[in-house]
């Protein structure tokens, strides 16, 4: 930090530049670029004055807090304690060097920045005049370069799955390390994706720590440390996958539909957990599928396409979930697609000319042609069925015993009887965790020949044929 020779204020009390982000790549510059100034509670002034490339100065009221962030719109002000924002009309050059100066009361600082690199921020190294390229951290300290930072972080968290696959599940062994502190209180939340049940506890951990989590399927895991000056390494929120039990699967692909129908892909949440759309994407294709509050419910399917209006017009009904993503084009003759939760691959699919004859789509779960948008008739080998049906018989005689059905499920399941034309003629609800048999009135309300029993939970449905004979 540079001080004018006549200043008598200590270095630590003066405000000074710590970070510049001139050229973001995922959002427009006006939304993403910022300048960050580190403050000290021991110092105060009427205002902060800024000079850019020798142009006329602009001033902002001197704020309270630990950091001041200059942004173009207050909507993009970073959240967090001790962070203040000010709106500026000055844009940071993204193709040439620039010079910044600040003045606050008796303090002054300056920064001469070289031409920026897209997607990288200039981060000050300590209180020197050296600037390094780093990941942008708006409103937060950068523990790798700033001095006097309180930081206790989680590093190198890894997991392995052990034990036999039984009815009560297997055990995830999680190992992690603390950096910047010897011990800490760790908040632990885990969710077995096959049941949707969360478990929460707090543990004191030290150095290299180990945790164990039993689960029937894949596991959602959250580890959190108390917030400090650099909270970006305080949290691990991830999925631990059990082979063959992915909580999220690609259930249908239409890579070459009839024009003008856009290409679309169906994705199915096979778990009992709500999954945030803001963390889901096709790996390397387009962005995430929604905002922070958007979610995909348990046992719900969503259609992903680059033209949601055209697809909706083609489908002709409104009760199917559709999200629009700039996913590019799918190869007609052969290709592949991977599904990511954050940067973690949770499912993938590939196809060639034998997968489906254009313009038909296909189901990666069954390996057969399919065109059932929003409807997942069976899960195949990639995901665990949400319930099991047990029938007393598949053939019912008019003068014989009644048809009985038992549903083994941890959620309520809707049972329906359909006649040979597929019309609903009877419906009931099989309660969760019940072993009771349900009498299905196929003899009274069905028709001679083939009838159907349909069981539905969320967007998952099984349809089984039943023959009624004289």
C-alpha cells in the first residue's frame, strides 16, 4: 500500500485496494465486474474518493464494515456480514492496463493493473504492490494472499463405500482435513437419498478426521464449519453415489425428432429428496437449469430443451415440467450426454444408429424406443424402484377368488384399475409402510379379457396387465 509521505496514520488503519475483477465470462461485465477495498474499523472519514486513469474523481460515503465493493447495480451486491456496497458508473477496461487511486481523509492508495485475463481477478498479495491472477471472491477475504485473515477450512474431503449391499444398506467412510486451525466444531447433515430422511448433528473434529454414514442408496452430505473471514472453504455439500442407485437419471432422449420439434431430454429424480435445479446441468453443455429456489421434486421428471415454447406447443398439454437450456445440438447418428450435479457426473448415456430410428426417441433405462414425455414407466437397472407390487394372481376367473395386490413402499401409492380401453374404473391409496392386501374389483368393474392395474408414486408409474376369464 502506498501512503503519501506526510501521512501519520498507521498502515493497518487505512483503506486499500485488494481485488479487481475486470472481465467476467459467465455474465455480462456490468453484472459481474467489481472493485473491492479492505477497510479497518479503527479508521473513519467523510468519504472515499476514486480516480481512474487520471479522469475526474467520484466519491462515495465512507461505509461501516470490513469491506467495500464497487458494483454497477446494487442487485449484485455480495451478501455477508461486514460487507458494504457502492454503485459506480465506471467500467473496468478488459483489454488494456488501467490505473486506480483512492483517497480517504489522510490516507491514499493506488494500483496499476496490467491487461486482464478473462474470468480471472487481480488479487493483491498482502500489503505489497504485487498483483496475482486468482478466482474472484467478491465480499470475501482471500486467505491465500491477504494477511491477517482468520481462516479454518475443509480440504481434501474424500469418501469410499464399504460393506455388503444389504436391506439396511452400506457404509460411506468419509475422511477430511482441517486447514488453518487445529480443531473446530463441525456441523454434519446427511440424507439417505433412497428414504429422504435427514440426520443432523454437531461434532468436534481435529486435524485429520473420519466419519461414517450408513445408507441404503446414494448419500447427500453437508459438512459446515463456523463462518470466518474466508467462508468459501467452510462448506462441503455434495452427493456420494452408490453404484446402480443414482438419485438422478436420464430417462429419455430425443436426439432427432421430426422438424420443427426441438431436441429434448427427459431427466428423472429417482430419489426421495428435493434436488435444486440451480446445481443441475448437462456436463459441458449450457448452464444450470434454474434459479436458487427452483427444484425438482422426488419422483418427478423434467424435460430439458433449447426451445421450451416450441416443445410445449408440440406436446399440447401443460402438466409436464420443461426447462430451457442452451444445450447445443445432439448428434443424430451417434453421441453421448452426461448429467452433472455441480461438477460431479451422476449419470451418462450414449447412442448410435441402433439405439433408435429417427425420428423416434429412446429410453436409456429400458433400451427401447419411447415417446412418453414426463412419464417414466420403469426405472430399469440405473435407479431403484420406489415401490414393489405383489399380485395374488395375474389371471382372475369370474367365479374364483378376488384379485389382491400388496404394495411395499415408504410413501403412499395410488392404485388404479383400468379396463381394456385404458379407462379408470376404480382407485384407492395404499398407505406407506403397510403390508395389507388390497382387493381390486376387477370381476365387478373390469371387462372380459385384458385389464390393467396401475400404481403411481410421483411421476413414477407401473402398469401391469391382468386377464379376466369366465
